[in-house]
C-alpha cells in the first residue's frame, strides 16, 4: 500500500452508529447487518454525533416497546439526522413516519439487503480488502464465549396476545446444514455456549417437511431433535430457548440425560387456566403438562425448566389466577418470568369481548405471582447448597467472579458468584462448590 497508510484508511472509513432493541432474535439480526457492513469497510461508533448514519433496530411487540423504539429514533434524529430504521416496528411503518417523517429509510425485520442498500444511499462504502477483515463467524454483539444461534424466522402460531407472525411472517426454517456450519464456526472461534433461538424452536423444520441437508460427510434432517443431537457433538454447551411444548419435545430429554445438550428447557407456558389458555389460543390441558414435567424429571433429574407467564389477560378471574398459583406449586419450575398483560395494537385479544382486568388488579396479581415463585425458586436454590456445579465465567474478578451454571441462561436467569484463589478468565468453565443461596443467585468456591 503506497498512497494511504492503514491508519489513514481507517480514519476515512464511513462510520455507523447502531442501536439494537428487543429480543435475542433481533440481536442476531443486528449482528448480521453489522457483519455485512464491516465486510464493506464501515466502522462502528458508539456516538450518534459525527456518524455518517445511525441504524435503529426496533421492537414492535408491545406498545411500551414501540414507544422505546420511537424515543430511540427521536434521539438519533436529534443527534445525527441520518437515521435508518429497521426491525419489527418497521413492518408497519406509518407510526414511524407520523412521529419522525424525516428518517432516511424504513425497512421491516430480516430485511438485511434493504438496510445495506439504505446505508449505501446515505453513505457509500469505501471498500479496501486490506482493512475490511471479518472473522469467519461474523461480528457478534455478545461476549466472545457465548452466542445466539437463530435457526428459523417467523411463526405459524396465532396466539391472541401476539403480533409476531404479522411482523415477521410465517415460519421459515434454515436448513440443518447451514445452522450446523455456523455453529461449527462459532465453536472454532472460541464460543463455549450456543443459545438456540427462534420464535418457535420446536416447530423447526416443519415448513421444509424435515428435509435433509448436507453437513460434513452425512445428511441431517431439518428437525428439532436431530439438530439438537448434532449440535451436541460440537463440544459446547447447547441451550434450548422458546420451545413450544409439542409432544415431540419429549424426544430431546434423553439427549439431556446423556449430557449431549444442557438439561435446560425454556418453555413459555403463559398460564394454567384452561379458559385463559383457550382465549390465548395456547395448549389448554395443563394436567397433562404436569404429567409430562414429572416424566421429564424422572428421565433427567437435573433438568431445569424456565418459563414465562402473563397475568391479567382479558377475562382472567380471581379463580383463574388462583388456578395459576396452584399450578406453580405443582410444577415447581426453576426459573420463571411474568408479564402484566399489555394490549397490543392489532392483536386478536382485543376482539375477544372480555372485560379487561383493571391495571391496579394486574399489578396486585403480578406481585402475588412473583412472591409465590420467589419462594419456590429459593427452595430449589437452597437444595443446591453443598453440591458441585459446572459454572461458565461471564465476568472475571480479582477474588470473586460472576458466572452461570448449566441452569442459568445469560441475562434472564440467576448468577453464580465464584470465589477463587487463582484468577479466572472470561469463558472458563470451572467446578464450583456451592456454599450459599439467596432468592435468585448462588455463591460458591472454585475447586
């Protein structure tokens, strides 16, 4: 290189500021956009001011999330003015145009090419092969020791509280070979934990009729259990999220018992009352669900179950809510989150004709729910005192590091605080003797 130094080229490269809102699935979309931009020589900056453009990846699931997205767009417009909007809220662009008519472009979710083209229109790339080096695994926004692995887009369900199918379309599964090649690159790059995500993970492959695809020297079906088995052969922790409780979920429990994938299932049960579940258009036989949970735990005693629930759904009575609390006592789920029902524009729940639960009652039920589950979680965690657990380190410290056990997903579950005489590194997996438990976290000593 004679005309410019590497420093000169880097300084002249167009800079993009990026805001990523919403769920891990949206985070993966952001990673793909950033990877494509970096491959073309764009630099990332944390500051809107002085950037050549700002990209805001929005969330449009709840009205509160939409407002957060509009606020983020407003901030970017005030500090920069050249703003490209993408993500779920972009699927219905009118609301954005009314609030911020001067944005440079609006695209829907998964519209990676449209986002890149919009960036080109605002700030053309200055590609240089000596500078624009992108690692084989792409650019990741997570710490280097774990990564989200998105296996499909969209959803075929019609839950009345949700508009995701309207925003992201129907289920589109990635061929198993493509997913496995991405996972293999991630593990080779040092990723220790793969977090499998989609809108409906257990429906994976149904749109492709479970077609086979090539990976390494064999054909692999694009199917939930087959994919989990192959991922389990890569030597990393494999954690399954957003698993709709179809009957064939039972087939992955033996893989967990054998140690091929983590004994962890994230299943959004949403409620326990058959009446409320019917109104939500969710599976309604919760007694059968309890039987399945018992069977899963018999087959895999170390199984961790996490779930989410909605309290205050339209028409939910005190009897329905008490049924949910009783079900929690029976199910004894390890990790639970709850949402106070929030009306979503365009959702089917708006047309059910049920009386809304007053906001103050929603708040009371939410507090009662969380108090109930907190007591359950505390008992489960106390039973781990004295045991040895494998812990992956997320934040090393001089004497105490923060990590997670196999029972804990990043950002949504609890932590394990690890005292150690030797320094621990990011991504280390260590054996920890648990000495103390509180409502959500564990404390122990590294061997």
